[in-house]
C-alpha cells in the first residue's frame, strides 16, 4: 500500500488495517514455519506496509494533540 493511500484514510480506518495486517503477518509466519508457504517475500511486504501505517498513524496522532 502506498503512503498516499494511507494518508487519505482516517485514523480509525488505519487502526483497523493495522490489526488485520498484524493477524495476516502472524498467519504468514505460521505458514512459513509449517512449510506451507514458500514465498517469504510476501511477509516482508506486509511488514513494510505495517511500518508505514504505524508511522503515519503516529504522525496523525501527533497532529491531533497539538
């Protein structure tokens, strides 16, 4: 997901996306560990998306408090 798309989202939408991404990452880790999935690059992409969302979420919260 691009940063411009994330910035257009509201903080509540970002929060729900963060929780779903965390669940997907946990599921991917389980699948990789069990040997069900061979493509580990997907996990890297999802982790980067999560980091982007968390960064933008903290920026939005900083703006709201000021």
